[in-house]
C-alpha cells in the first residue's frame, strides 16, 4: 500500500508555514520591545519625576485640578518608567491619609494595567512553549521558565502579592506576571494587597511633609523594606515547603525530580 503523498506534502507545508509565521512574529515583537524599552529608559532619564512633581505642588489648593493632574501623572508614568512611590507621596500631600490611601492604591492599579497588556502582547505566554533543548540554550528563556514555575507554585494572587511586597521595580513585577500568563483580575488583586503597605507609608510621608518631596520614604524605607520582605517570605513559605517536600518524596521513591 503506497503512502499518501498529499497528506505528507500538506503536513510539511503546514510545518513550514508555522515556522515562517513564528520567524516573522517573534523577532518583530522582540524588536518592538527593545525599541520601547530604549525609548522609555531614555524618556525616564530626560524627564525625571522630581521635575514633573515639583510643578504639581502649587496646584494643591485646587482639589479638582490637582486630582486631574495626578491622574494624568499616573497615566503617563509607564512612558517614563517612574516608580509609583513618589506619586503616592504627591497624593498624600494633596489629599491626606484618609483620602490619599484609596486614591493612590487605585492609581497604582491603573498605572500598571497598560504595562501588563503591553508585556502580554510582546511576550505571548502561548508562544513560550519550546523544546527543552531550545529552552536550556537560552538564558532568557530559562529565566522565563523559572518565573512561570514560581507563579505555578505560588499561585497567581499569592505570587503577585509577594512580588509587590518585595522591593522589586513595579514594571518588572508586572511584566513577569504578564509573561507568565497571570490573568488581569489576579494581577489587580495581588497588586492592591502587595502595594498596600508601600502606598500607606508613602501617603503618610506626603501628608506629613511641608512640601512635596521625591526623596522616597526616608528613614521609614529601610524598616518597611525589611518588614515587607519578611511578609513576602511568610507568604511563600507554604508553597516552598510543599515543593521541597514533594522533591524529597520523589527522590525517596526514585522518581525524576522536576527542576
């Protein structure tokens, strides 16, 4: 019985088409991503948050105008890769603690959302499934695998919360979650929980300042960093213990351990 050559040709054509599509899509996204990162870093160097925030201080007497300007700062923040803490200090300076905390927390959630969608488009989680050989030969891909294992082990909400508690740049944490396939609602919940102590501290600093400052949290920063690191460690202790226990049991049983 002769093999069906039409099926073989069809399969080969489909394989070639898939490879061409992958070659045309992934490099394009990589180039776009590199250009965006370069432009954003350059813009962040040219336009510092201190220069933009210092111009807002005179508007604090008008809550409506002040709020509109602060909302604009949160919206354009991703374009300059500014940290979110100075913006929370500005909110605290203008609105105090009771109104400043919820406003700043909403601002953080809003400002990370476009970064999430941009990272999701640039690094589609569906395109990250490659062969083991290809993964092991690419340092960046191996880092991506480690991040995905982290979220798979910790869970999306717990993983995002711990990454927000840790002193990691906000956009780095957001991009890692997006590349790992974390859903938007999980990102929002984890961000709101994990950014809460940082936001409260920044708002308190802003509310107690005579003028707007962009020097960060000052002496409070070191203690808060230690406390948040401890909280992140406690949050991840359970998943880490289960992973270590599973590996120990697998070694005892002589089964291969997933690295």
